C-alpha cells in the first residue's frame, strides 16, 4: 500500500477546505442579502490585518496592533461609500502618524510605517472586493476572480511540487519554480476563457483570456510580495485557520493583488 506523500496530503486538505468554503461563499453571493457580503469582506480584512501585525509582533517588531485593526476596518468599510474613501483613508493615516505622540518610547518611524503598510496592503486592497461585487454582474465577476486565481494557484502547486526543477525566486520563496509559474499562467488563461463563456454568455472569449492572463501574472506578484513580507518576519505561515493553506493572509496573497486588478479591468474593459 502506497501512503500519500506530502504534496497529495496538502492537496487533499485544500480540497476539503474548498468543500466547506465554496457552498458558503456562493450562498453569500447569490442567496444572502447584499450587505452580508460586505460584512464578510470586513471580517476577512480584520482577520487578515490581525495576522499581519501578529506576524511582525512575534518577530520582535513593535506594531500598533489595535490601532491598525481600527484604522484598517475604517478603510475597508469606506468602500461601502465611494465618496467617503479619501476622507477615511486620510483620517487613518493621520491617526497612525500621531500614535507616537501618545507613547513614552523613543521616537521611531518603524512601528508607524509597519502598521500603515498593513492597512494599505490588507485593508485597502481587499476593499476592492466590495466595489467588484457592486459592478453589473458583480457576483459573476467575484466567481471569475476566485475560480481563475485558485485554479492557477493549484496548477502551480501541483506542477511545481512534481516537475519543478528551476527556482523562480530562490531568495524570496525557494519552493516556487519556473515550471509552476508557467503552469499557473497557462491554467489562468485557460480558466479565464472557459469561465467567461460560463459566467458571461455572449461575451467574446478574448475578454476571459485577457482577464485570465492579467490574473495569472498579477496574482503571482501578489504571492511573491507576501513571501517577501513573511521572509522578512521570519515566518513560514501567518496562521493555521484554514487547513492546508495556513493563515487567512496566506490564502489571500494573490487575491489582494488580483481583486483591484480585475475590478479595473471589468470596469473599463470587461
């Protein structure tokens, strides 16, 4: 009897997580009241922001965790009303820059900069999911985003773990390979072409192929960007809330870049 290897076990855990997550998420998109989806995004942003600051706090860095959580929730929540976005973001920046005035520590730019980075990286980018959902056929665009991103990531993981021989970015993420990156891009393009025919009947296949290429490229940049953050914080996973995936931030790394990219594509080109 052949026991499954580490790659097969990881894929099985990911599939189990998907079996639980996908029906719940589809209900939020198509069955629940619209505000519930926005609330779901707010909760995701809060959890991911908390993982971000915890990651650096465990590495010995000083981070304004509660202030970052409050400012981050305000920034993500401001996407509920486009007119308030500049005001809330400005207030969040002013709040975080003023925090050193209330402490007795020696003046240092690091804690403020790190906390503000978390707000911009997590809460600002994730807020575009609320705007994407509000576009015409927004629910379909959300499904397109998740399907293309996660199919591409799965292809990268399977091909990279089995056939990968050439490191993609050895100083950033030694496990990532050129073969996996090519597989992710190719599957993303293919998935985009297939999904546009399924989700948007009558639209040209080229719309989906181009969107798939965009997500296949931008998503990998998002993945590597999170790897840079984790490596600088000497962290392998940001948490263990999702079996097979690590922390929530580990699962959102590509989506944080892909969500605003797809929003502007869908708004102007799609």
